[in-house]
């Protein structure tokens, strides 16, 4: 290409967008070769290109880094690989390196639901004058990317700090946060630091905007699901801290029918398989 024909203003605008993109998509990996391809593909297919994609790898020994390097969107993808102290430590490293105005944590195996997901979020950012939080719905998919069903909690159309007294009502991956109001994850929580982090973000958000439709395809399983009891205990302690012990106890009593319905549904699904 003859660079003399390029518009200097367009070049400057492009360089500025790469230096400070609208979105920083952060994907934490460790030996994630088996699940990373759908995640990388969903990022690469986004029609909105005002993003950077950070791969924060925990010194993988499989093909994770090769896949990330081959599928990364050129200069928009930055890959870091070094040992870490767990998922939330790696997320903090991603936040430290992020240049974007908004943070999106897209775990390996999860994916944007459609190619226009970032575009819809970007439109909501413009229309609502840089809100603190944007969020949407999540559906659960299996390893073959087939729909399993809706997430067990539905994101409310009006989100407040009090909403999270009912649990993780918005999936972490569908919770887009203005970077300047986000503080590091508390790594003292091993399984539910994302829940506590979302609450702190809500404390500092002046406006929360619902983006209609499915935003994220969530791969069933994951750290929290595999450590369900320990996660529940952590969430109870977090709820006591932010909403009070009485509210935490009352809410958890109300959670029992919901948990039983969820277990019944999971058992039915496993029997059908």
C-alpha cells in the first residue's frame, strides 16, 4: 500500500483507538487449548473493532499459546504468559495491563453470542453517556456449542446495588464495567471474588444500562460450579459483609426452593443423556 495516499487524520484516529480502545476483553487461560477456539473466534468475528484482546496465560504447557497467537486479531491481541496465583490473580494482571475504557472478562470456553455483541454494547455506551456498567443476558452451551438453556438467574432490566443481594443475578462475563471505577479482585476469596467485585463496582456506578438480548454464551461447568459448596459459603460471607447478616440469612432461606428446582432440572438433564 502506498502510505502517501493515507489520510493523516485517519491514521491518527486509528492509532489513538488502538492506544485507548473502547473495550479491553480479558481472557484468562491455563491449558485451555480444548476450549479456547470458540472464544477467540467470537472475538475475531466482532463487527465493532474498537477493542483489544488480552490473553493472560498462566504458563500453559499445551497448545493454548499457539492457538491464541494464530487466532488473535493482529495488533488488537496481546498475549502474556507467566505463572500466577490463580484465576483472580490473573484477572488482576489483566486489569493492570488493560488500556480500554471498559473491561469485559471473557473466560476461555465462553463466547460472545453474536458478531454484533460489541457493536450493541458500544451503541449503548454512546446513547447513555458512558455509564458505569452495561449488562445483558447469558445462555448456557455445552462443549459442542449447543444451547443447554438459559442461565439459572435472569438479569433484571433494572440493576441496582440491592439486586446482588439475590445472588449473582448477572453473569460475570455479561457485566461490562467502566475501567476507572473498577478496583482489583480480592484474592482472599478463592471462588466468589467475581461476586464481591461486581458489588464493589455497583457501589461506584452512577448508571447501569441493560443491553437487551443474549450477550454471552457460557460454557457449562467452570470453577464455581466444580466447587459449589465452597462458593456458596464464600458468597454467604460476602453477602453478610455488604447486606448484613439478617438479610443474608433471609435471602438464603428463600434460595432453598430455587436451589431444589435447579437440582431437579440438572438431574433430569443428566438422566436424558
